[in-house]
C-alpha cells in the first residue's frame, strides 16, 4: 500500500530532477534573451535554483533518504517547448516575451508542486522540511512576480511594438523586427 510519505518522496524526487534540469537549461535561456533585464532576472534565478537543489537534498536527509530523481516529464515538456519557442523567435523582438511565457509556465508548475510538498511535509510532521519547502515556494512565487513585472514593463511592449523603434527593453543584440498585420 502506498502512503502519503511515498507520494511525498516521489514528488520530491520529481522536483529534484526538475531543478537539476533547469540549472542546465537556464543558461540557454539567458543566451537566447536579448533583453538585458530578462537576462539579469534569469541569471539571478539560476543562482537561486542552484541553492534550491541543495535545499532539496537537505529535505531528503530530513526524511532519512538519499537524494533521488524521478524523470520530470512536465519539466522536460516545458523545456522542449522553450527550445522550440527560442528557435522560432531567434533574432526577433518577440523572443523576450516568448521566453517570459515559457519561464512563467515553469514557475506556475513549480508553485503548484512546492505548495503540495510543503503541505504534505507538514502533515507528515516534518516542520524543518516544511520550512525549507516554504522558502523554495516563496522564491518561485517571487520569480513569477518578477517575470510579470518585467513582461509588463518591457518585454510585452517591445513585442507589441515590433517594427517601431521601441527601446522599452535595453538590448545588447541587434534584432530584426517582426512584420505585423496591417
């Protein structure tokens, strides 16, 4: 019979795999972004994600387990979509809005997952693990909010005004405007 602890450990292993995949994928997102603000945001969250991997290892230990991974198909799918989006929009001013969209999909999935893990660890009576998971959950919520703010202040307007000489986002690459329907 499976228990809540079994479910918790399976999901924890899923998150562990996901965060490790994100540590590998985020530098590619940084390279694809043409908005310096977006690059900076992803770089900051990459460092946070590396610390989250360590926090997850501590959670495993708090449950008397060694860190293990379950292949996270959801993260694999979102990252594959991100690669496709980056390829389809390479050299276009809409690339940054597209990357924000992919990053928010990841954040939303993480928020849901960490919310459950925190709740389950509380039910399982492991307050130190619940506290670590709450820290990660709060970090993911903050990253999502930062993406929303950046999209509204820069990336979405830049994409909307493609073809205009919009400088709403500081860039360090020349990008070609996308033709808009008249």
